[in-house]
C-alpha cells in the first residue's frame, strides 16, 4: 500500500512543488507534505503500518514519515531517505520502509550537507522532482541489488 500510494502521488506530480523540509547529515533527507504542529491527523494520505522484518532502514532506504500517533499511521505524502551509511536500526518496526534508492545517493549525501537553520530546514529550498523508473530484475542486479 505504501509503494502504491507513493507511486500514485509521484506519477501525478504531487511531490514536484514540494521540498526536502528536514535534512540531517548521518540521518535522513525528508520531504513532501509539511508536518504541522497538529501532525498529520487531517491528511487524506494516512496508511496503516506495513512493517516487514526483512526490510530494514539501510543506507538508501525510502520510508514513510509519520507523527507520534499511537497507531503508527504513515503519512505517505511525506517520505525520507536514510543517509546514514550504517543504517538506522532504531527506526525498524516503527516506520514503514517501502523503497530503496539504487542510484544517486551522492545527491542525497549532498542534500543533507546544505546550510540549514536550527530546525534542520535548508536555508535555500531543495525542490523535489520525484519520478518513478521501472527496472527489470537484471537491471536491478546490475545496480548491485540482490534479486531474491
């Protein structure tokens, strides 16, 4: 459901007017719909968690943002990319991972290094341009992903 929701938003251009609104070196680059003091309670894009023990917060993992709601509902309109090369195991089982960056992590590494304010918001907005690219199993293998 998370992958399908993200894909639908991406293919309709939803993300393309938004920014990376929270960037933290050795943590994540997070973007999409802005979080509000009230959280995501009124978002039409909330999904039940989909935790899978074998899918972890490794370097390049793409996961759904959420506020501190007790049901751990995700706001699929907000996502983050794990930039910590050692992964973020403490997030496993708390946030839904639904994708993986296979190429272009150098761009994420640069984004988390931009100048930012005290809330980790880039001083110069970093605009999103989200595109879905379908890859075959062979193409994934060439990019270093082990197809099971």
